[in-house]
């Protein structure tokens, strides 16, 4: 079946032509007055029907396909669900992409819809569970620029659980990645955890705040550290691959970003 046929069935065209704004595509032709659910609501329903109580459980079951922060953003409406993402979620949760996006096609309650098989386990979890770390602030950021830079605007989005390694670290915080300049290491919308008390070294990932004008905003960059001296800061990005240089006098702070497993 072609993607277009999957995502735009004939009844959806009829919905566009005839349905009132508060009617779903499925009920417009039958004159039922039903409130339309949003794609984010159907995505959450599909995930729960597939047996995953939380986005974290779904991401743990499919670590190569699902980024937990992206799924959370899709479900709470902070990030639109693209057609490509809908097709991926549909395959993993056993529904049709058209149902997630438009309410058309096979949903989680359709008994004849084949469920996608779960991948076989490739690891055995042993030992004690690692305790949760402390809660730290998650800060929002303004829209990024050409190099993925953004302004840490002080908007506290939430308090999130941090890795245990940040226990007792004053000033620890989280921030969301803006843009795709560090893909595939970091995805747009992914949360990174920052230890401002640990001195970063070459090869570490950092959040560097740069103030180019005396009274201007401090722009933050999430990059890989190449070199930091009194006179110069050199950072590396991946997409597109390049190095970015800053005069040492412009550098305000360079904070260490935790690696996976820390």
C-alpha cells in the first residue's frame, strides 16, 4: 500500500469536504456529533494499548527507534507528529499511521489489525536497581540559530530526575537540545544533564555560554570541546561538520555535559 493511500483514505477526503469542525473523520458521514481527538491523544492511546504504561517504558523496549524526550514532546503537544514519526510509532504500537494523524484506519481497538511483534530481548538485567537521582531544574531555551546556539532564557519548564552522579552537585541543571547541529549525538528536543562543577577536558561535550556584546544576551552552545585556553575556545559540531572558534574574552562559562551511563 502506498503511503498516500495509508494516510489519506477516501473517507478523509469526504471529511474535508463535508464534516463540521467538531466531527471526526470516522463519524462525519454518519452525522454523529463527536469531539475530535488530537493526534497527540491518539498517540498516547496507541502506546498504552501496546502495553507501555509510560513513554519511558516504550523507549526502553525500543531504544533504537524511540527517543523518550521526543515521544514525550509528541504526546504533550509541544512537538508536532511528522508523517515519518507517525509511521514509526504505528509500526511499533500496532496501529496505522493514518489513525494516529487523522483518526482514520486501524486503531488499537481493531481486533483484526495485526500487532507488530516485539523484538526479542538481547540482554539480561541483573543486580540491584540504581536509585533515582535528585530533582534538578529543566530550563527552556529560545529558538536556536545557524550553529544551534540558543539563549538560556531562565524559563524553568519542569523539575526532572537527574542521574545519581549529580547528587549533591550545587547548580546542576538540565537543558533541551535545540536544532540538529549535533545529530546524531543529540537529537532536537533531547534533554542533557549538566554538571557545572566538573572541569571539562578535550573530547567532552559541554554547554558553553558566550557573550559577544557587553550588554548583549549570553548565547549557549551544546558542542564537543576541542580546546579551551585563556585566549581561545574551540568547539566542534557534527551537522554540518565544522569547528567554531571564540575569543577567550567572550567566554562566560563552559559546563560539562554528562555522558550516557554517568
